[in-house]
């Protein structure tokens, strides 16, 4: 189920670089305060959420932990409260970190993401990233490859959300970024919806069903 850590060490900075290019687009800056494609979240808030994936990686990769380690990214998404509890309401989005960071504006986000991307590259290249990475807000840890896969999924999914929000093409990710995310989403969809729903949706348009992984 898990891909090699080395492959994801190499893939994650590519994913984060593509996300940063999208965040820097003038269309994002121009529509910063407009509603995004996600309920209750502004374009700026969504851009901050997307950019935070590299920021989180830079913060957490060097951090020691004694939290219990889950087996896989699949288990992380199976247990994560935001998945099990459903979409957040307007009040929780408004009081959350995305909108708070958006108030600081796009230039600050660009600088923060660029620095975090540089820090991640440095941590990975010189072997300073931990083999097991904490996810403190969830109360567990993941092996580094599985942690990077969760951040990579967030980048791929929210890049599509942000591109749709501002009317630009969704970035194309190379296979080393996209394929493990695709495979994880398929596994999560099967866990949640079952094999039949997935097969029907992918092969029989006349009986397609909801196969959202979340």
C-alpha cells in the first residue's frame, strides 16, 4: 500500500512548487476577497489553506514525536475528524486559520510558502527530516512517506478547488505526484462507498453513483 519514502521525498517538493505557481497567479490576487468554490471560504482563505501544506511540512518534518504511529495515509483519512464529522459550518470557517491568514494578504502568503518550500527541500536533501512525523492536531503520527502523501493529496485536491474558483486551468501534475494521490483517493472511495459504486461510476454512466472519497 505504501510507496517508497524516497519517491515521495522527491515528489512532494514538485507538488508544492506547482501549488506555489498557482497561488502566485494574478487571478488569485485579483479575486482574493471573493467567495471560493468551497462553502464559506474566500479565495484568499483557500489559497492560504493550499499554501499551508508546504508550511506544515517545513514545521513538522524535523519535529520529534512520541505520538502513536498509524499504519498508512488511508488510516489517517479514515480517522480524521474533518472527514468523519462532515463539512465545517460557516462560523468555524470564519474563525479558522485560513481566513485569519488571508487578512494578511497575498504577498505575505507568497513569501511564507516560498520560504517553506526552500526549507522542505533542505530538510529532505540533507537527511534532516524525521522518519516518523507528528500530526499534533490529530493526535497521531505517520511515517514520513505517508505524511508527505497526505500533504500531496491536499495540494492536488485544493489546487483544483483554487483553479476553479478563479477560472484558470487546473494545474497538471506529473505522474510521480498525481499517481499516488489518485490511488489513495480510489482506495478511500472504495472504503467509503464500496467496490460496486466505484465500478459503476467509472464504467457505467447510466448508473453512476456518488463515489466521493470524503
